[in-house]
C-alpha cells in the first residue's frame, strides 16, 4: 500500500536521477573519434580528466573557494544569528528580514547585480574610493575575482544560513540560560558554551549544503564571465568546464566523465565529512 | 517562540547599542545591490554612463520610459521570459510538491518492502549534485525530441528529494497513527484517509515545500541554459544572462541595453520579494524544520 504513495515520486526518481546517473556513467566510458566512430575506452576519460590541467585547476579553485567562502559565510551567519537572538527590538526584526532578503533573489540576478556594482563604467567603487583619493579595486580582475566571488556568495547565502541558525537558537529552552546565569556564566560564555553546541546539528546541515553547492559552482562565474573578459575562462570551475565540453564542443562523453567525476568528488567529500561528524549528526 | 518572548520580557530591557550599530552596517551591506538597482533603473543611458553619482538619482528620473522600453524591446520578449519563469515555477513547484507530499507520507506511515533501502536512496540523492544530472538528461531528452520544449525544464524539476525528506519528518511527527487507524476503522479507504485526514494536518509543511520547490524552479539557471535554445522559451534568469553577455560583448554599441538589463533585474526580483514578505512565516517554519531535525 505504501508504494501507492511513494510510487509516483519513485518513477520521477528513477527517470531523472537514477537513469541520468547510470547514463552519464555509461557515456563516460566511451570516446568519439573522427576516425573509427565511438568506441569503448573504459576509464580513459577519467584518466584524461585527472591529468587535464583545466579540470585540475578548476577543481583546485572550487576546493580553495570552499575553504574560504564557506567558513566566512557561516561565521557571518552565526554572528548575525547570535546578535538577533540576544537583542530584540523593532530594528533587529527589520534587520532579520533585510539580511534574509538576498535569498529571495535568483543567484543569477544576484551575480548580475554585483556585476553592476563591480563595473568600472557605472559601479560606485570609483566614487567611493575617489573620495579618499585611492584607486578603486577591480573585483573583476584576475587578482581579485576570487574575493569578488566570495563576496557575491556571502551576500547571497549568509542571510539564509542566518535564518536556519536563528530558528535553531529560538528552539533552545531559555531556562538553560537562567541556570547558566545562576552559575555565573556571562553572555559570551552562554553563547560559546550553550548556544553554539546546541545548534551544532543546524551548523552541520548548513556546512553540508554549502559544500554541495560550492563544489558545483557555476551560475555566478558564468554570469560574471562576460564582464570579466579574460579573467574567467571557460574552464574556471569543473562544472563550467563540463558545460563547455558538452554544449560548446559537443563532446558529451568527456563532459559526462567530468560531471561524473565532479559528482564523485562531491559525494565522497560529503560522505567523509558526515563520517567524521557522525556523532553530532542528528539531522539525517 | 512564545516561551522565548516571555523570557525576554522578564529580563531588563537591554539596548546593546554597539551590536545594533554593527547590525546596521550589515543591513546596509545586504541592501546596497537593491539600492543600486532601484536608483539606476531610473536612469537613461546618458545618466548611466555620464559619470554622475552612481548611488543617487540623476536629474532625469524615467522609470516609466525604461519600463515601457523593457516590455517592448525585441517584440516584448522580456514579458514572455517572466511568464515562462512563472509557468516553470508553478508547474515544477506544484508537481514536485504533490509528489513529495505523497512520498513523504508513504515513507512515514506505511511499512512496505524495500522501504528503508528506498528512503536511504532518497537521502543519498540529497548529496548528488543536481548539475551532474543535466548533461545525461539533456542527451536522453534529445533522443526523445524533448529538448528545447517546456517539458525539458518542467519534468526534471519534479524531482525534489529534500521535499520528500521534509514531508517525511513532518508527517511522522504531526500525523498520529491513531487518527489514521480510526479513519480506517470507520471504513475510509487509504486515499480518502490521506486526503481528508492526513493532508490537512500536513498543510503547514506542504506550503513550505511548495514555496521551496517553486523558488528552486524560478531560480534555476543551469538546466534551462542547457536545455533551451529558442529564446522565446527562456526563463528570465537565462534571458537576462543572455542580454548581459550581449551587452558586455559590444560595450560601446549597446549602452541602451544596459538600462534594460538593470530595469529587467529590478522587475524580475519584485514577484519573489513580494512573495517573500507576505509568506515569510512559512519560509521560516520550513527552514527551522529542516535545521532542527
């Protein structure tokens, strides 16, 4: 009887998750050559991918980017959630809403908007830095694009993470704070020793989601690419490289191998992460 | 919530001025892009490129002119993009929600063969990067002749494992087995029990899953970018991305396109911002549901 309810989802699950994954794996084991047509090459595409400087540099970029952007977003989100949890006023309620607002904006539109702000022709950076007689930073240059993108994703996601953490903080039983105060704990101690450990499951959830999202990085660099000519290549992230191989070069076999390899990296990364944090994992 | 506010009322009122000032700076940071777009969508091309203050209005404020240009440019293609986005968000969102609600309820309230294994697969699917599916799905659809149709965008959006997970958690806790058994004892069939008894109890989470799925479809970029080549089928995300690419490629020749893109960005965020403000209770409910478990 349960299959009656699970069945329709099961069909979609098989058709749009299992089948594409299996098909991608299948495709990735073949190569199309000008002479001789398509032939079975087993793992050659993967050997090629893991020795391909484009794929390796893209993977290295998203890993580095994750290591900087994810902790930054979570620290900002956690700080904001703790402030909003501790201080209640009309202004903090307003702030909570405004900080969450970027979540309602499609990542593409967010990237377009930050592209405007970074622009030399009509962005405000030259005005602001001009006031102090300084040269404005060019976040679309190859030196600073990393930070330009870190800023875009922080703006986009910190508010969302803040809301998740805030909801978790609001769920804590306030009598715990009373007890801690009786024992002489200050505000900082309450935040560090009680609040943060109690919302650890929510923090882990955020970490996992942001890791999955960041390793697949595509929308923001793809959008800023047209503004940052020469800075962001078509192989900037593994996902962009897979897109280029499949849709610009019609090399679906290699494109599948790259996206399958990336999927494997994400899956293993998340799995390892969950394995090492399994004691605290209560959200799955 | 109510416990918290009572605890807050008991405490001495505290202003925490430094924290509020810090919060003020953060709010400014989060609002700057919106402010920039609101100000600059009022400008014409000379106002935009004339070197005036980029964070304040120019002498000419021409929202209506830019708006009418936006909706008439290239045969009114922008209006189509907004309608397409709406269609994809509604069809994908409603479809994904129906499937998630049924599956979540099924997993929570029935014991059947391979249940644990299937549910473990659904949880595993949360970790599969969605973009890894796009290339093989594209080729499968190409063989079925479905690429470059609305179905290429709608059908894959029906898959929402996170929605199933949320509904499973919610149905498990909010729908007591006793009520279901009582309904069955009264002779109600399984489907009737689901529709009349379980579904009303699950409604708060249903609204949340609907919102999350509809927003996910509205925001989608990679899938429609890969699937669609006819620009009359584009959602607004792909459309604006296209315009931005064109405008950057020939910077000098397309100054007027930039004011369309800025106005287009503003208009495209308005529906979601409205939905966001009017439905914020449901957003937060669902997010805490996901975060606390």
